[in-house]
C-alpha cells in the first residue's frame, strides 16, 4: 500500500483515546439535524458527522462532491471545518479513479498506533459524483467489512439527497422556462415593435411585482428607450429617461446583468448608474438584463421595485432566459420597421463590428483572405486570351455539281472518304443519253448514205443540203457523247469528301448546277472561329493563338488570325463574328469538320479585369441605358 509521510501534529494519540462510538444523545441530535436540513451543505455536514460517529476510532473525515465544472470540492469536513485534511486526498483520488472502495494503510511514525484511510466513492446513476474518506485508527477490534458496510448504507442517504437537489433544480428550471415562454407568447401576439415592447414590459411588471419596467435598444449613440410599462407614451427629454438610459448603457457596456442592491453573482460589476437610479426616487431596488439576438446584445430591460422586495438569483436567471428568447423576436420586428437606408446602415455597423470587434475570428480571417485575394487579383498580370468555338475547314474546297438535269444512278463515296483526282464520285442515269447518242449516230450514217447517192447522181444542190444535215447530226451526236461522258461526276483534286451523301437519294432528280459533293485538299486547312460580339473589338489580323481540338485536347495547334468578317450571325440569342485563321504547323492527323476551342492571345492585362470584364462591360451598358 502507498504511504503518506505526515508528522501527525493533529493529535492522533488524543483522538485514539477520546474517539469512540458517539453517544445516543449526540446521534439523536445529528439524526434530527439530518432530517430537518434545509440545504445540501447542512445535510452533508450532518451526514459526515453521523458516519464518523458510527465508525469507532475515526479521527477525521472528508466528503468531496463534484462541482458543475467537473472538479471535486470539499462539501463537509469533520470534526472541524477549518481542519487541514489534505493528507486524505490520495485516497480520494484513488477511489474516484478506480470506482471502488480503497484502503490505505498508514504506519505509525511515533508510537504503536497505526491508522488506515478508508475511501468510498459515491455513485449516482452511474456517475461518480463524490467520495468520502475517513481517517480511522487501526485497533484490535477494527473490522474493515463493517466500515465499508456502514459507508455503503450511509451513501444511500446522500445519493437520495443529491437526486432530490437535482430534481429541485430541474423543477426550478422548468418553472423558469414556463414563465419565460408565457411572457414570450405575449410578445409574439403583436407584429408591431412598439406594441410588443409595451406588452412585454407590462407582463414583466405584473409577474415580478415591479413598479416600473423599461426597455431600450442600442443605437449609434447608445441605448434609446422605446417602452415603459403602463405608459403609452413618455417624455423623452426628461431627467427620468436620461437616468434610465444611463443605467441601461451601464449594463450594455458590461455585457452582463447589473443590480442594485447587489444580487449573488453580480458583485464584481459596476452599478454607479443603477445606484443613482435607485436613489433618485422612492424605488430602491433596480435590475438590468440584456436582450440578445444572433449577433450579440441588442438592448436592455430595466426593472424597478421596492427595497423591501429585492431581486434574487432566481429572478435574474429567469429574466436572462427571457432576454435570450425575446431578443430575436424583437430584433426581427425592429428590422421590419427600418427603411432600406436604415437596414443598410445597421448591416454596415454589424459588419464593421464583426471585423474590428473582439469576437468572430473566423469572420475576420475570411475578410482578410478576401482582401488578400482582391489585392492579388488587382495587381497581378496574366495573359488575356479570347476563347471561341472553332472548326477546321479546307483552305480550298472544290465543288462537284450536276452537269445537267437528270437522275442519280449511283453514289460511290460518302462524306469522310478520301478520293484522288479523276475518281468517280457518282453517276447520273445515262440510258436516255445512250439512246440519243445512238439515234444521232444512225442519223449520221443515213445522211452519209444519201450524200453518197447524191454525189453519184451529181446532184450538187442536194449534196449541199445533205452535207449541212450531216454536220448538224454529227454535232448532235457529239453533244450526246459529251453529255454521256459528263454523266460521271469525278473528283477534281486529291482530297477529302467534306459533304455530299447521295446514297439515300438514288433515283432522285437533280437540277443542273446543284452542288452534289465538296472535296477539300488534305494538305491545306484553315480555322474558323466564332467570336462573341463582346470580344470582337480585341481581335486584330496577325494575332497568334492556339487551337485545342476535341479529339486531341492535350495537343495544341498554333494559328494566326488572317481575316475578320463584318457580318454577324445570331445563335442561341447571341451574335458571333466569323474569324478565319491560318494554321502555322501541325503534327496531328487533321480532317475538315473537326471542332475544338481556339484561344487568341491579346496581351497582358490585370487578372481582376480579365475575370470580371464581362460584368464590367455589362454594368457600363446598363448604366448607359438608364442614364437619361
């Protein structure tokens, strides 16, 4: 066992000789005091005295109870409240730590008498709320089981007292909450601030027996009184109102309830203005409590009543709860009565208070971060680039058109196919052309036969007529053969079929001159960018840029602006201008029709302007539209 080195100047030998089981008369007095104890402190003192008297040869006793803060403090000391019993602390700490009874043997330093420290924890609903430690002489008839049995039985009384004390506190809290909710209901019955404040002061005056209850709100120059009980109006420029507002300012500045005379818990607060108010008339007891909202105190309520009926701690706690619950409601009504300018000013003051006040460190950090970010954006430079949707087109596109009116017979290619010069793209129906060509060829032969017959007869006049007819027939035959040859539509250059899908139009009629196919060369492309009208003023010929294609976003293709068009096209409610650019180099397998995003480099600008230029321009335009 642990030992405690003490010189025992407390007179152990005298206690050993004199201590014994208490007399019946003494026990009866203690039992009577225990039964009639009106507070927990008296009960604990009587209880500890009974335990020490019931256990023989007890020299000292210590009862520790847990405080609301969680620490353990002395609730009773036996036999003398002023006695130093700190040497019993190790046993108490061990019993609380191990949650069981503990015995510590203390060998005698002088003489044959040895002692033991018996510590027993006090559990209430599974919580160690205290511990009792006894300093007992270890004599021949000492029975440790009897001591623990006595302490275990005795702690039942103490547990009951603690539970009763807790129940009384909860009943008091419930009563305060009910009273507060009743008064809060009076406030919520009114939508107007003035009537709600007057109703609240009247209700508080009636419930707490006050001569007068006043209510004021914080404004720029201090508290301004808004309501006084039992008074529909009051003279604002009066000595009484000035005195009341001074008292309210005094409580508001300290952010704590202030009373005169002093109530328990308010001893260290300045009450000069409250004393002046109490001494200014026949009223001698004053109490001020704060009205609080989400952002802190918003006002003060001051109660006044006769000196024979002073305020107590119960009243202070109830009124504090009322101020916490009624404050947000009154602040909401107060805000609804403000004009826009007043709300802006109030919000501005709240913001300034949050920034420069002692509280809300997270808000201060957020403001500092925002200022740092704004400063960085305002002074940092970055490359300004105009973004636009882009599409690749062939720099030259050859069109294959219908040579004459006819019908589509075959379609050999579709968009995306690679073709070479001379490849047949499609064919028109040539059956009529073949028949026509054959008919004219037969006509030529027939006329030639007639021409030979005329020559044999030396009919010179008929020879000349037939020769003219032969020439005409040969011309028609040649035209038919030419049209027959042109019925096959061929590629004019090596390239890539950009448009023209006739596979779904077989047999359909086409008119002469209709574009059937478009072929773009594979080695020459241009970029077509659709630039928004808000950014077109920044674009100039010769500016460089980069293109990221959808199929190869990780690889950039450089280009140079070559042409600006003056005609805008509307799309999705916005106007876009066509900007053409030449590719400078590319290692990618490009194809006409590929889309992506192009960025044209304009130059260095402030980062803040780059990010907010659209908002700035639209704001300027809006202001210009509204200026007369």
